[in-house]
C-alpha cells in the first residue's frame, strides 16, 4: 500500500529530543505530552495556544490524568503524582527497579479499570532488560510481562476484553485476553506486523477498535484493522522518528503526533524542521476518551 500524504498542522514548535506520551484530557480539553530526555512534561491548551512546561528532573516516559486531581507520570525512578498548579512531584507506589539504575520507565496508559500500565527499558534499548508493570489503584506495583526490550504502545478494546501491546524491537502488536476485574492477561498472540521501514512505537485506538501506530524511523502513522491485522492506510509525515499519537479535540477527531530529533545533525534538522514538534492531522476517524488513573 502506498503512503497517503496528509496536511500537517504545526501545533507547538519544539526541539523535543524524544517527544512522547501524547494523551488528551477530555474534561480539561488539553493535551499532555513529554520530552523523555529533556525531563519535561508539557500541557498544551488549544484554546490559547499555550504549552506550559513542568520540569520532571529525571527521564519521564509517559503521563496520564489522575481521577482525584493532577497527573501521574512514569519516571526513571518509578511512578509519581504531579500537582499541576505547583509542579510538585510526589512518588507513588514502589520503584520496582530500584536495583537497576540503567533502566527507566517508558510508555504507558491506563486500563478501563483505572490501573496504570507502563514498561521499562534499558536507556540504550538493550534487548530483554525491561518489564511491563501495573500500578494498581491501591498503589501496589505488579510485574505483568517479562522480559521486554522497549516497552511502548498499549491500548484496550472498547469491550474491555482485549489488551494490545507493543514491544518495539519485535515490530508487532500482541493481543492478550484481559480481565477487567483482576487485571490478568493471558492467551498472547500477534495481531499486526510492520512490514515496512522503522519500528512500531506509540499507539492509539479509535472508536472502531482499530489501531493508529506511530512508526519510529518510518516517517508515518499506520492505521490497522485490529481484527484482521490488515493495514488500512499509511499516513506519510515530514519527520522520520514518529513516536506517539493521540486522538484529541472536542470531538476526538484530531490526531496529535509527537516525534524525536535526538541525534539529528544540523543538515538533518534543516531537512525536517517539524521533527521534535507537536503536530496534528485530520485522521478521518474518531477516538475514544483516555482512561484515567483511579488511585
């Protein structure tokens, strides 16, 4: 399938080393995202174009909304709560990899029951050094999958019976039967495979239960049928290292996209001026509200 060119709107001009973790807050009508290696959390408000910054002081892999107020992030040293007004960051739950200083948390999202799932990786992406964890609503942290290499996109089906997960070097989407009451997963199988350049990174799911996957090194977002694994369309983008995507806007019909400019020299940056910035496109689809952390 040939790539489709799309109109890309620059939302926030930024030189994010590794922009990631885009997620839309349906109540506040703002977008949260992070720059992992610049140690910054961003709050983009489309009403006024402001992109507020909260320093995290350590690598930050992902961010989610907390039901009781504020945000929760997955950091180098474990999970933490963020007070948006003061910027204060308070650890929550245990750091399951305190003995592994070369590891950090990466991407993650909340499941339909309000648990936060996020995985770890070795800073340079060494194989099989990470694990997928779940921060439960009682603040306990449980290991769910091991080993993983670069833990990335994770979403749940609309009926809450299936969890989908990406470990980037495998370049596929794996599905698991999911029990909403216990958080148990079982019956692993591969449901989508990247046959082109780059590797699967962050992922969103739409109202039809189909995947939208950022392809790092692939200059695109790919749209897959979750039932058949068929590639529906490939949306070409003007940056190579696409990292995450999230449905947003009042009707959840805009797709926000992050990317990375880490390691790019001046010539590469000149050729990809939008690399590292927050952009959005019209995907021709509608998303679903992101689950929030209930603990």
